[in-house]
C-alpha cells in the first residue's frame, strides 16, 4: 500500500483498462480481482466504466475493499460540467463514492477551464463524494499554475513512465510537492502497441538480462522498478496469464545497481501525445450520460 498526501492508503499496483473493449472488460477486471488486484484504473474516455462497475459488483468483494480510480475527460471541464462528470462516472460505475478522481489532461490553451474543473474536484472532495483528487499528464509548468490557483495539492499525477521514457524532472517535481507518481504504460505498452520506431521494452536485452538473473519476466522487472522507486504502476492486460504474471512481483527485489541500469535506458522520447498539444478541438469527444 502507498499513502497519499491526504493520508488515504491505496495499493501500489493497480490494473488498467485503457483500450480494453467493453465486451472484454468484465472478464478482465474479474480476472484481476480474482488474482488479488484491489485497484482499478479506468476513465470516462475509455467507454468501459459501466463494465468495470459490473465486474466490481459481481466480484463478491465489499465495496471498500476495491480502490476505484477514474478520470474526467476534457469535454467535461468547467465547474458545473465537471460536477456533472462525477455523476456520469459514478452512475456508470454504480458507486456512491469514487476513491480517486483525476483530470485526464491539462488543457494548456484553456487553462482557466482546467482550473474550474479542478475546483469542482475540490468541491467533490469537500462533500466526501471522492476520497482523493488528482491529475494526469500534467507537466511541471501545468502543476505550478494549478498549485498557485487552487487549494488542494493533487494526491496523484498519472503520467507516462517506463524504462524508455522516465520523465525524471517531472517525477522529482511531483516528489517535492507530495504528489504521488503513478506510471501509465508501466511496462512500456505505448512502445509496442503503437506502430512506431521505438523498440519494445519487453524485448530490451538489458531488461531481459536482469529478468533472467531473477528468474522473472521483463514485465515483472519493470513493475518492480516502479514500485521500488516509490511509484504506483497500473499495467493493463486482457490475458489472464499476464494479469497473474504482472501481479506476481512481491517475491524478489532489484538491486540499487539494477535500478540504475534500467534508469539509464531512458531515451527521452515520449510515446503518448505531447501534453501541450491537447486541445478540445483535436481530442474532444462527448462522454455519454450514465
Ligand atoms: P501497459 O504498459 O500496461 O501495456 C499493455 C500492453 O502490454 C497490452 O498490449 C498487453 O496485452 C500487454 N501486456 C500486458 N502484460 C504483459 C506481459 N506480462 N507480457 C507481455 N505483454 C503484456 O500499457 P497501457 O498503455 O495499457 O497502460 C496501462 C494503463 O495505464 C492503461 O490501461 C490505463 O489505465 C493507463 N493509461 C493512462 C493514460 C493517460 O493518459 N492517463 C494513457 C495510457 C494508459 P494484452 O492486453 O493483449 O494482454
């Protein structure tokens, strides 16, 4: 478990469902919960909150045993709009309270709208509708402005981090401000599920050697690297054997030297969209009502 800056505890290892089609989501989340994951990361924009909720309710676990995180999409930014976005997400998930609600992206060209959206998160937090609030894909320049114009320091910043893109300055900024880093594409999914020039982190020979030394897989080594550096990780899979593999990481430890060797693989090349290029014109899409 990892403690957030407001004292709330959440699992260090969660389960992601980006690009998991709705018709596969119930099985994937059910498999994760059976395996032992107790943190699920979804988003309004993923179109599968309803199925995540169904899997949670069908699991037989008590609501308070599962930490549910979701994200507000940019088309729902603005104070009233974001308050309503909570109703949409909570309605689809079938929950009264969301454990962690975050803004999916900054809107650098419309930052006032981003601030208004965050103020709605603060209101939801004050009203106990959410247990923690945070952001995603915020760079230090966005965080600086957010911190100066709002009251509550985000509990989490969910950003792209894997061995080929480490964002060390951003991670340090988060640490300095008590913002917990949460790694998306933690095993480098974005390096191999997109057609691109980047090679796959899963086939990296350096990671492969470390994995062999521990009798573990490359994915397991990368997840361990995040956790040992104090970051949360939310690997995604629809494959039960991989879902289990990614959770089987609590019986080995990387050395300080091995952590440093993985750090050194950083290419500085981002796989996901450039945060400053996010606009409602380019990335906008309507989020349906619950
Ligand atoms: P991941 O690094 O989790 O990689 C997922 C890919 O790796 C899938 O193609 C999956 O295939 C495959 N895979 C999973 N486990 C293994 C394994 N052990 N061995 C080999 N292949 C494996 O990338 P994601 O981009 O999905 O990121 C994880 C989560 O982060 C997302 O689901 C989402 O919750 C969040 N995210 C957030 C973003 C944001 O902007 N805030 C952006 C992107 C992701 P398969 O499913 O076929 O098994």
